[in-house]
C-alpha cells in the first residue's frame, strides 16, 4: 500500500507450479534471468506511492536481462499533485485544500496501465505485477487485455473477489482486523475531500510510530525516513471503492503468483490468505503459485534480490 521496499532477506515457495523451487526463488545476485528469456515487467505501485517504489527491484530485474516499466499512475510520481498547504505544513489548510486526485478512479488507473501493457507487448511477453492497491489495477487490466499478458503477480496486494469486490471491502474484511488503518493520521474529511490525505512530513511521534508500523516495522531509522519522504499526500477514495473482480474467462485463465508478506500490518496476512483461497476456489484448475516471505512487512524485503528472484522465475 504505502511506499518502500523492506525487511526479510529471503522467501520460500508455498504453492506448486512452474514458477520454480524454493531454492531457485531465493537465489542471490547471480545474474540469472530465472526464466528462459527476457520479457517486460510492468510494475504497478500502491496507494500514496509512485513508480519509484519499484526502483530496487527494477534494477535487479534489468541486470538479469529483462525490460522493466515502473508505471506512475495518474497524478502520481512524475505527475504528482502536491498540496500548497502541505509545502507550508499548514495542517488547517491541508484539511480543506481541494485535490484533483479526488477525480481519479480505477478506470483511470486501468487505462494508464493497459496503455503501457499494449506498448510493451509489441516487444514480447509481459509480466504484470501490482503491489497493495495496485493489485486492483492488475485485476482490471487482466480482464481488459488477457491476451497480452504472460503472467500476473500480486505482491501483498488486493485481489478482489465476488465476496470482497472492492479494495474497501477487502480492507473491511474480518481477516484484516489486525491491520493498522491510519485513521488518526488522516488530514481532513475523506468524504468531503475525495481523498485520503496523509502528512508524510509530520514530526508527531505518534504519527511516525503508526506509519512505521504500517509500512516497515523493523527498518533502520534512516531507511524509514527515506521511504516516508517518498510518500505522496493524497490517494483517491473513489479508487478504493472501485469494483475490481477478475472474471473467470479472462483474469482466471492467466497464470498467477502471489508474493505473501508475513508481517504485513496494512493488508494483513490472514486477508492475503483469504484472497488467495477465494481466487483458487473460483479457478481450481489454475491456482495461485504462492511465494512466502514470512518476515516481510508491507513494503517488502529490505534486500530486493529475493523479490526480484521470485519475479524472474515468472519469465517465459
């Protein structure tokens, strides 16, 4: 959900499939591609984030011979909206300053990523990967252009189902009861602003403790501050409310992988397990291949190599 790349040094494979073995997924920086040939990885960030979130993993994949596109969703990253009041740290003004991010929906995110996938697919196989809220976009794009995708991957990400059709519904599921939702850190009224607005430049000790626990408990202080400095203030509440259920005849026919983070306090591990189970029940002939990172928080392993190794195994 929130930005970074964080804690565990390795992972093991839980699911059975053609993606490789536990030892293969945990290989270090040996230069291996993982699969037989290069492909393009289209990487989708999560909430309050940007394509730069993926840079450590993208570098690893590139050094193994793959092409990588780390997408900036609309009004994120290179197009980020920065509230004027945030620059001044005027919290009262931040509570009411309008945001163009409020007009965004999953439709906008889907269109941006689908356009990238179309361009990438002209040059070979495409692996589509989403982190956190980015999983909803992965499902939507998988419905739109399944013929252009070789593999889809959810990294501690929302994978909506008929029972939990939106990111909001996933967040409210009982399996997510141990997650930390930053209600006390939200600036203003999300219903009026149309965005969930946070203040990454906060100096409040309680806010910093909550944000750290949500994103990257156990991180070194300097790395936590770096990740915090990369966050964006606003995320669309409409995007969270958008329906993103993969259809069995499109999304359901694509090989899919889930990178499961065992210390996630944003999308709780029990919720990850429920989403995996519900997806598998809908397409029992095509279950998730699950790679487990038992000590990873929401933003993932501090060392990007294990994640890159797991993703490299998805290449054709």
